[in-house]
C-alpha cells in the first residue's frame, strides 16, 4: 500500500522565516545592580542574570543552527521531489 507524502514548501518556508525572526533573542537583564550594595543576595542575583544571559545566547545560537539545518533538509527534499517528478515524465 503506497502512501503519498505531500509537503507545502511555501508554508514550511514561511514558518521557518517566522521562526528566524522570533529567534533573535535578546536578554534585557541588568548587568550590575549592586552599586555600593555588598549583600550576598545582590551578588547572587547578578550571577543568575549573567547565567540567564549566557543561556539565552547559547539557545539562540543552537536554534539558528537547527533552522539552517531544517532549511537545508527542506531544500534537499524539494530538489529530490523535482528530480523524481521530471524523471517520471
């Protein structure tokens, strides 16, 4: 029993484009809030903010790589589909 897989390339491309635009993450956490305050809590908050900033940057980088890989896979599928289609004619 043969099953046909259909992919709407326009929809996939549009979805990837929207994902790219939303993937530009920027952390708006303050860097140093202590000033003259030397409380351990303030130091902990600053460290947490820095960790969140690094995590956000890493996530954005990984997401960008995955988007690029997905685009490459979609293009390869489209090319294969076109090649198969032209060989059947």
